[in-house]
C-alpha cells in the first residue's frame, strides 16, 4: 500500500505524508534534534517504570498494616483478581513485555517507517506510548493487571519501538557531517527519560496518595496525557531533507575512509551480510555486559563493601543492623543514580567522538577498555577502594550507553543511509536478546557463588571476569567488520527511487548548516530544561556517595 496520504480534493500530500514534511529553503536543521529528543525523553521512562511497582503492590491495602495477599494466587488469577494485591514479580513483567515488543516492533515496522516517514511513525509512537499509560491507568483504577500488561507492556512497547527508531534515518540524513553526534543527541534522551520521569512520578504519587488509593492511576493518567502531548509536538516538528541535500561546503568522506560507504544497501539484503550479524553480536555483547551490571548494581556495591560504606569496614552487610542497612541502601541508590547519569552522558560523548576517530575505533575502545575495567574491578574491590570501583563502573556504563548511540551511525557507514532506520530496527533484536542474557548470566553466577559460601569482595569476581570475556569476544567481532562488497549496493537508479534524500548529493537548496536562531533556542530550551532538572535531582542523590 502506498505510504502517502493524499488530499483527494486537491491531490496534494496529506498532513502526515512524508512529501508534506520535506524542508524548504531557510529551514534550520538544528530544529530536528529537539523533536527527536522530545520523543526519546518520553519513551525513556520505560527504564523508570519500577517506581510504580511497590505502590501498586499495596494498591488495595493503602494504610493497612499488611498487604491484601493471596498466597495461593496463580498468574492467571493475578491477571483478573480484584481482591488481592499484586505481586511485584507479576508487575515487573510489564517491563519485560515492553522491551520484548520494542525489539519486535522496531524489526517489523522499520520498513514501513522508511516509507511512511518520521512524522507518521512519531504519531503512532505517541498514540501507543501515551495511550498505553492511559490504558494502564484504567487497569490500576479497575484493579485489572491484564489491562496494565496490555497498555504499558504490549501497546506501550510498540510505541517504544517506533519512537526509538523514528529519528535515526532522519538525523543521519540531516547530519551526514556529524552522524554520531546527531544520533547520540536523540538516544541520549532515551537514557535520560527515567532521570526525569522517575522523580516526577514519585512527586505525583505522593501528591495524589490518600487513604483510599495509592495515587498511581492519577499519576499514570496525567503522565500519559503529558507524554502524548509532548510526543505529538516532536512528531510534528520532524522534517526530512530534500532529495540530494547536503550541508554547505561538505563533501562525502567515503574517499577518505573505506569504512564509510557512499552507496545504499536495500533492507531486504542487509541481514544477508556477515557485517550485519557481526554488528548484531557486538551490540548484544556490549549490552549484555552493561545491562547485567545495571540489574545488580545496588546489591553488588552493598555486598562487596558492606559496612565500609558507612565507615565500619570491620562489618559485613549481614552484620549491620536495620538502621545501618538503610544507610548502606541509600548510598547504593546514589551509586545507581550516578551510573545512570554516566550512561546518559556517554551516549552523547562517545557518539560525538566517533565522528572524529571513526565508529570502528570507538567500538574497539569500548571492548578493549571495558575488558580491562571489568577485569580490574575485583582488584579494586579487593583493596577496598570504593572510589576506584565506582570510577571503573561509571566509565563502563558510559560505554554501555555509547554503544547504543554509536551503532546507528556505524550502520549508516556500512549500509548507507536510505534504509538505516529499518536496518537499525532489525538490529535492536540484539537488545531484546541481551535483556535476557545479561541479567540471567549475572544472577546465575552470583547465586552459584552465594551457594558456595563466597562473600564480600570475592562474590562478584567470577561474574565480572566472565563479562570481560563477553567484551573480548565483541572486540574480535569488531575487528572482523570490513567494507561491504560492491554487489550488495543498489544501483543508483534504484537508490533514488521513492525515498527523499537517497540520491547523490547535489546542494544545500538554501538550507545550509543551520545555526542559533530564536526558534531554535526555544526548541532546545523546551527539552534542555527538563534534562537539567533531572541531572540536578540525580546528582543531589549521588552526592551521598562522597559524604
């Protein structure tokens, strides 16, 4: 079916049509990244959904000394019960469903996105993600877990996938001179969404909580409506460059760097190449290592350093009283916040650096430096150096985030820009795989060590060495990435058919490089101020680490 929506009375492209959003002379390309950030800051709240689970686990017993528990309740009963409080384990499955749907929807709808354009995809993402929150609010109000799974898991997960990949192909076409920086800016927003959304949700829950309710459905409804509005603003802010557009004074770098192609590989052929699966393995291994650490960051710090975190190095975690454990838990929460901040900053820093040193060198740095730091972390724990341990993992998490932000530009370098959004969508199945593999490996090895009686600094030593092995394998995969053979690229006539921006560069069409204008300042302030607020909240919580 033709992706265009045509006004039948005039024959002109419809409001959501890709042809309707081709930029005209005088447009400022620096208005596109804030539109992408607006969407990514909203869907990034997927990482912060855990803020809802504990309040929801007492949704029917607010103010009561004990939860309305049903010990014999099975999963099917939990989905429809109106008399039993939900278990946290059942609620957490909402997140798992969402991440699974992110990978599946990104892979399934990537080709449609390239045809339909970023505005239509952004609109669909807004309706799914914001609407998913509203369906979730209804589920909480009616105390129906299946509605929460449907809204925030299934429908919201589709919004995650579409929202995540919608800016990629647009930004790499607008910033052929700074591919890494452009995609890094947008994907930084995904990492920062929880940094803003989690404290906001906590404030709203506190505001709405009362003797008759946990305040969650009101919070979900308000945030869902807000996300819908903000994401719609982002979707309608998208523009695509004219066919053949390029910035003033810029020439394609393919002649200087063999790893950057000037051709385009069709979506139907990308997954047939060895390079695609090498890049898939690289992303999966990098994410498996990083997400495994994120899954156990808080207990890892507490179990390794125990009483040393509060000036009592003579006491292990099990020897602390309730008050001391609360102090240690607060410090560990600051550690998690600091890791999240470095995850976000790394997305922009490493992706921008990759524009200068190349994507292959950047990923080689991730794997080589990460391997060394994972292997050195048990040594830092063994000598009792909290500062070195925290520093090592802050750098590690910056490269975890940097891997997400750099991979779209790496794909554009290898496969060209015409189908990069769809190819990126298919590659994100590596993320879904890593989301299962990483936490499973880390928790399984940790449990084996606990069962063997290992405690303290040695508890995570084997785990971290195995994660270092993941990165060593990723280093080898990155070394094997080579430029594609000429036979994989489309003929020029095929590459120019049907997709704006796919033809050979021919000029700036009066658009140029853009710059700082009053409208750009307002757009950047609209997304920048919430980010700064989130950073301030995160840093204020992380300062407890250094007291």
